[in-house]
C-alpha cells in the first residue's frame, strides 16, 4: 500500500459522507487505495488457514480473542478496509442503530441520564498513526503511540461525532471513559475540542497506580457513575472490554476495530 497516498487522502475519507459521489462530470483522480475485496490476504495468500475477512468477522464477534497483532498477511486487507468506505459504512450502521434507540427513549429531564463514549477508535481516530505502523501488524509500542497521542491531532470519527451532536440537545450527559492515563488529560481535552467535541459532563481517565484489565477499570468507573445517581442509557466503544461487565448500561453498541485487541 502507498502509505503517503493513503495518508494524503485520509482526512477527506473520514469527513466525506459514506458512499458519497462527486457531481456528474467532475474529473476523477485515480483512487489512492483499492476498495475492500474478498481476498485471502495480502497478495491472495492464506492467513492462518482462514480468509482475512473471516478473521475480521471472528474479531468483531469476540470469538477471536487475546490476539496481539493483525496477521501479517492481512495488513493490506485491514488497511484497505480502514481507509476504504466499508469502515465508514459499518460504523454508520452502528451509530444509526444508536440514534434510532435514542429516539425511542423517554428522557425525564433531570440531568441524570448519561451516555458513555470510549475515546480511541470511538470518538477519535488513530488511523494516521496506524497507517505508519502496519495497520496493527506491528506490536504495540507505548512510546511511539503516546508520542502520537501527545500531538493532540487525532481526527474525529464522523459517525460518532454525529451521534454526539444528536445526544446533546436531548439533555443526555456525555461521559468520556478511556484507558488513557490521567497524565494525558490536558492533551486529550485539547484534541477532543479540536475534533468537534466541545462539551461533556465527565472525562474519566485511568489514574496512577490503577492496575488490572481495561474491562475491570471501565466496569468500576460505571459502577461509580451509578452510585452518583446517573442512569447509563447508552454505552459505545470499539473494544468488547468497553461494553462488557455490569453495569454496562441500558444498551451497548460496538464499533468496528480490527487494528488491536484490549482485554
């Protein structure tokens, strides 16, 4: 994959409407990437005995667990999926279901209904980083990833931003719950506002000395919210660890993410 070309077109891809087409007669540039194709893997090679599409299906259904990296032969497949229109379309299906659910809610208006958003690959996209690091093929490197986070320039996931703007006028309180460390609070606030998330009720990050799994941390934080009187009407994230564990919320929504796995 031509990473420079993919990165050059990333902002336009993220902000364009899924399936959008230019007006008839508009000159078209050659695509920087190929649309998703049902190949076995990069170059058509088998990926651990299954197709890359089947591997991704197993990941998204939480049947394939505990994996550390994307299979090397699936780098091209995952890159094409993430930078092509299928990722946006799959995300749109999830947020459309969330929006439909919200429309049926009876909000009492006492300010205690809350919606939880994860941050990375839920409201902010780290695709510019992963495009430089094999789309999940390379093992996670905390130093290089945190250096990227500290730039504070991750773009919004457009579908999540639309859902966020739908929730605000309904009086639903926005809670961001992330595995990012407390030391990155300021840069996270800056990045969220730069990406279009202007206001929220709480931004919950992992404090110093907090150990255990991401699922245990997020479950504990949701318990605290309920103890404070909040009703968690919705919970959305890209990892199963974002939405599993009681109290998970009245309704959960899982966004696609074949880049990495967090337990």
